[in-house]
C-alpha cells in the first residue's frame, strides 16, 4: 500500500474527516445537550431533525470507524498520521458534549469548589440553579447529581479555573473543558511515538491505535472525559522515566493520579524501571525503586491537595463509581447474577453477595498487576508492556467498566505490544465499543447489539486478511519500495532501549 498523503491514505483521511463531521453535525441535534443553554445554541429539536441527527451521528461514526480501519492498512508514518489526527479532531472543537454528560459534572464541581462546597461530601445538586454552574448541575446525568466527586484535586483545580473564567455558563465552560481535552490528546500524540521507539515498535502504528482511535476521539475529543488527561500525563511520565528522568516522570504520574487514581499503576512500573537501573545490591535497588518514585509522587499528591483546598476527601470517594452497575463489568454481572440466584434459592440478601464478588475481582486485578510487576523486575517482561497489561486487567476486573476505560491500557500497548494478536483484540474492541453508548450519553440495549455485530465483523475481516496474505499488513508497516522506508515491524524483538531506564537520573 502507498504512504498516506497520496493514494488510498489521502482518500481515507478525507473519508474519516467526512465521517467525523457528519457525527458531530448529528450531535448538534442528538448529542448530550444541556438542560438549559442561555445562549440557545445547544437545544433540543423536533422529531424530524432528531431523526436526521441520529442518522448522521451513527452513519458518520460508522464511516469514521471504517476509515480508521482502512487507514491502518496504509502503513502511514508519524507525520501523516498526525495530520490525519488533526483533520479528524477538528470537527469536534465546537461540538456540544457527545456520548456523556460527565463534562457537566466537571463544570458543576468546579463551581462548587469556587463557592466553597465540599465536593467530596455532596453532589452538584447543592448549587443554586440560578447561580454559577447551576445550568451544568441541572444537566448532570441522573445518579451523579447527588454523588460526591471521585476525581483528584489537580483536576478540580482545572475545573475551578474553568468555572471562574466562564462563570459556569454552559457553552464557554464546555469549550474551555474541550481545550483541556485537546491538550491531553496532544500530549498522548507526543508520547506515543517516543514510547514506541523506546520499545522498537512502529511509531506510526502506535499513533494509529493509541491516538487516532475512534474510541478516543469520541470519548475524549467528543465526550471530554478526563481519562484523556490522565492517560496523557501518565504516558508522558513513563516516557521521561525511560529517558532516565524518573523524577520528572514521577511528578507527571503524580499529577495523573490527582486526576484519576488508576494512574497509580504506572508509578509501580516506574519503580520497577528505577530499581532495575540502580547500582548496588538487590536490597539497595529495590529500596531505591520503591522509595524514590513513591516519595516524589507522594509529594505531588500532598501539594495538589493543599493547593486545591479540597482536603483529602478524595481518598474516601474512590469507591463511589463502583456503586453504579455497568453491564460491561464482568465482576458486577457475575455478582448480580449469583446474588439473585441465592436470593431465590435461600432468601439471601443479594447486595453483599454482589459486593463480595466485585471485591474478589478487584483483588484478582491487584494480584495480576503485582505479578506483572514482579516479572518485569525479574527481566522476564518489559516494564511498560507490563503496565499496559496491568491496566487492561484492572479494567476487565473492575466493579465498574465504561467503554472508554479500554483506552487506559490500549494507549500503552499500542506502543509496546509485539504480538499482533494483542493488537488485533484491542482494534476489534475499540471499533465495537464506540457503539455501546448513544450520542445522548445513554446506553440503550441496541448499543450492545451493534457492538457485538461490529466485533464479529472485525474478527471476520482479520481472519480474511490473514487467509489472503498469510499475515495482515499491520498498521505502521510499509511494504518494500515505499518512499519513507520500512518502519520497525511488530515482530521485532525487544531492544536495549526498551529494557529499562537509560543511564542518568
């Protein structure tokens, strides 16, 4: 296949841009619109416009997914993929929130901090409906209206800044939060090629799967989820740690933890990198690995908590999301099913049973993460690849799972995975999960049907590719004779650069 910018690559870029534009155009009618927009821009429409909006939103999304899939087969390099990312992201810049109402929670929580409310004790419903952030609070999705914030102080500092700068007015506040999301996307796009090169992988392939991914575009550029900021800070911190600058890297991971706490997993694997690179005996290396990054990140946590003025209440709110049942959580589904079965057979209260199964799943995830860290410390697994696998395990076994949580591990594995099967699974799941949520933010039953059909179609396409060529041309790889040369193949072995932290420190 020819390089992007000419031939098929250029056509797929245009195709994806058209799909993104159509999806956003539909979102103006059927997106996650606010309860009240004083500017009158994001308002509900009649039945006919709504029907057209859904057609555009789902049709555009499908075109974008197809364009992404095909673009990945062109072997595009970093420069061309970054240009394509800009084209595909541009339509989202002034769009209303899509696929989630979480951004309204962010704005309302920022206004709460500004007004002196304890965001870790009460929910957005405490805001005056006619005051700053009132429209955002009225637009918060159902159960989150009275739910305390599960986010860290660093993110709430940003949300407070947005509320202060915009007065909590819906349109400018959402657009300001989108600037944060786009900055996060830029950070991800910066980190992925560096991370891929450190592991001897294709930088173009890493960008394609980790940044150009429709699941990320829809839920970070469109839905404005702060997971994008967590991922960007985490990836940048890991890159710095691989370059031997583990103190700076630990600072960034500490900030990522103060957005969402799952980033703490990255700190463990940075500790592995530091310990393996340290001089001296085993005890000294383990001590430096555990104490150094931990002390730096701990200082960041304390500093952000003090600067935020919100106290340490964030520690106690980390489990609030787990109280909400999500169908993508295997542990919650199994616990619910077992609890209801025991209720029917023995009259047992199903809630404690469900909680016990959820806790077992989380404990299993922690055990797997520790095992991966141990294998990384022993040199049997690349530490950053272990991080990616650990994040996937955490999501798979978490008591609450949302479609965009897949991005936590995908962003890392996009740059480290040598096994094409791992990448294929992530590709198919990414393509399928974009359909699980409606543009309005709800999760209809047909969303799971569409996701299932997309997953089956993806598996069939991969099998057909494998049968037709022996093995499919992986994203980021070029065939002989391409103008920009041959990128590293996914089958290349581990390189010295990926084995640990560089000298220096």
